[in-house]
C-alpha cells in the first residue's frame, strides 16, 4: 500500500513470504489449516483522489527539476552563475527594523505623521519598516554619486548644469510647520471618543443635517464611497434610511446603532467632497461640515455602546467611521482605534464565516464585507505606524465576499454562486484578495529573515498570485466604464505593491548588490504603481474616488526610484521615472535631472533630520 500497488497475495502467505496461488482459500492455507484472508482493493474515491494528487505533485516536481537542470546547463555554457542561488544569498539592508524606541522627554503634542514632500508623506517608516538611519543613507547616496562622475559623462545634460554645492543652487524652501503638521486629508478622532464622561446630553438633532442635505449626502455616499469602500448591503441601508426619517417625522428617536450608521455614511460622504462642492451645495465650509458629522458619528457610537456591543450594525457603523480617518495620514490614534475594532470584531465572531451559523445570504455577505474592510485597515495602520499586523491569516476563516449583485442576495435563501462577470461586489473582491495576499507576504518576509523560506519561493508565490488575479478579473473589466477602469487600476496598483513589499529592503543591501533581474522587477513594479496611481488622480472620470487614493499608495516607491535614477541616470526607464517624479515632488520643470535629484534628496534629508531631532528616536 505504501507504494500504491495492489496486493494480491493473502496475508498469511505474504507474512511467511510464500508463493500464493491466489485461490480462495489458497493451497498453502488449506494445507496448514490457516485462515486465508485477502486485503480489499483500494479503489474507494478518497484513495483514488489522493493517489491522483500525489501523481500530479510528482509530475510537477519532475518538470521543475528538468527546468532547473536545463537552466544550470545553459548557465554553465554561458559562464554565468545560478540566479536562484544569487537571489537566495541576498541579504536585506541592515538599516531596517520593525520596532523603534523614543526618549522619554519628547513632545507628545508633536504629530507622528512624518514629513510631507510634494505628494509623498513619509515618516520613519517606509513600506512598514523603520529606517532610523535614513538621513545617513541619503547622505551616502549623494556622496557616492558625487564621487563617481563617470556615470554622468555620457549624459547630454552634463554641460547644462553643475553639481550642487551646500548652500548653492535652488532649494524647496518650506517652514518646518508646513511639512511636519497634518495635511488636508488628516482627520483626528475626538479625544473624548473613548472617554465621553457623564455629558451624554447631546441629541441627534444637534448634529443631524436637514432632510434635503441628508439626501444629497447619501447620494454622494452611493457615488463616491460605496463603490470604493463597500461595507453595506445597499437595499438594506436604503430601507433603514427610509425608516430612520420616518421615525424622526413621527417624533420618535431611531435606535443608536442605526443613528451611527446614518451619521457614518454622511460623514464619509462629506469627506469625499471638495471644499467648493460643499460650499456650493450646503453653504458652509468642508471642515465645518466634516467636523459636525464626525462629532455626530462619535456621539451615536457612544450611545450605541460600541465598546461592548454585540450588534453587527454598531460594528458596521464603527468601520464606516474609521474608513475616512485611515487614509494617507495615519497617526497612532487611528491605529489604536483600528486595534480596538479588531478585538471587538473577534469578540463578536466576525472572524468566523457566517455560513457556519445558518445565516441568511445578506447577513453572511455583510459580515464578510465588514471583516475584510477591517483587515485592510489593519494592514494600512501596520504600514503607517507599525509594528506588525494584528490579524494573521490563520486567525480567521471569513471568506471573500460573493462576487454577486446586491439584488441576487434577496432572491431566496439559497447560497449564491460567484458570477463570472463584473458585479456590484467585484471591486471589493479585488481589494480583499490582494490585501489577503499582502498579509501572507508580510509574514513570509519574516520567514525569509529567519532562513525558513527562500526569497525565490516567495517571489514565485507572488507571481503565481498575480497571474491568477489577471486571469480571473481582467476578462471581467470593460475599461470604458469608469468603475471598472478603477478596478483595473486598483488591480495593477495592489499587485505591484507585493513585489515592492518583498524586494525594497534589498535595493540598498550592504552585503551584496541586488541581481539585475530582481532590480528590474523592483523598478518596474514601483514605476507601474506610480503611473497607475497618477492615472487615478488625473483622469477626469475617476474624480469621484480620488479622495481615497492615499489609503492605497503613499508614493514611497518614488524615493527608491529617485535614488536609482540619480545613481544610474541612463536607465531606459529614466524618462518615465522623471515624468512621475516631477508630478509627485512638484519639482521646477526647468531644472536638469541631476539637479532635480539632488534638490529633492537634500531637501528630504534636511526635513527628515529635523523630524528625527523632534521625535527623539533612539537608534
């Protein structure tokens, strides 16, 4: 049985190693008066399936072995080394760490948002990893290139400029408050949100807009927020909204959980609008409207006892409240709120799929949406403030939402089947699958550092995932439809982020130069991600969803590409890279490439040095 071959001899002959004539009973057993027993044939379905799986795995191993042997033979003929061995010998830069420590006498009033550089917001964390020596790394890059002028001798721009000297040439003049302080996208939760005290006398009417204004905000929610950050079943919320205003019209107060959902929807809708649009529609500033609706949402959540609730509606409202807060500019206050939401969701069982509990399709779908939005918020706060994701892949079994339209969930109580075309949920499915893979890769990186996995195996895993995602979703996308075009851009942005996440620490490795193949993969991933993000920001048909762009990309890849194109100005991608960098860093167009690079690098170095001094981080 161990060798998967059929045993035809009886057990007694097999035990004594006698030749069995396979009769029933056999001659030997008849002669010596033994019980003649035969094994039943292993032809059950489970055994056959297992045997087929083993054969498939063996076939795959043999093919991989053949390819590896052929690759080694070719490398031997060409005189090259084994690229897989080179990749597995790579060591990440020692100037990255997951954790950091600060001195006790620092200023708690200082924002922990990092510094703003054009459209890039950067703190001591880049791609989720602390770089305490970032200032020294930038200095080394500048000195290395200035010491090796030969790279620029072949450049036709060499005569158009001269090297920047300290104190000479153009500078991006800015006061520290302008780049350390919060930007327009930053929304802080109220300090009294967790501890409201005894003053709970505020009522719904103190914050609720008029019926006309509320209708406009809800329409904005369906247009700009619901597609991008789906957390509700639209027919259900529309029915709740009608009941909400019906109760107000009769003088009764709606339940706190429903109040929280309505305020959270209107709050995120207000955040998604421009200041001009708010002024035109509501006759007030965006900041005033957002602040009022944020306070109303926090009041409703406090009344709904969100810290000890077991109602899915209240948790749904809490996640809807967090979505506009956790975008480009994330502080530890946001991270603390997301951590609280994770623990509350787990205590409510949202990390277990609703299909285990005989729930309706709508209930199952809503629980899945809430959980996977929470998973995304977990990865975003981990990336911005660290130190690691709170949710592990093995900690939950909540599935990806069904790829169906909202109305399909109302047909009957039968389990829906995923559609093979674009539906209301396709964009959410793309986001959920990509963030799930990103979480797995994050822990794979730790396994690489512990030598329990190879870099090559993780890169192969990433490439297989990207291929499968393209095969699954590309055929569903019609680029002439704005929301589907957005899905295409998002698919490209999120899949390219996987290569950046895995490889960015190796670009500045001090032990060994990054192989050209991996270097090219990293550069192409960063460049493609920047181009798709810029397309999202600048395409008119995408304007409804630009408000949430910072949650997906903070342009940290621009720093890697800037250092690369500064050191190697003749790269074939240089023109594409500079087109993106000019947009991201808002560099004066008349400068030559070398001047642009030194201008941005020196200014970023000075800003980060000032920020590190203020933060008093221990190195």
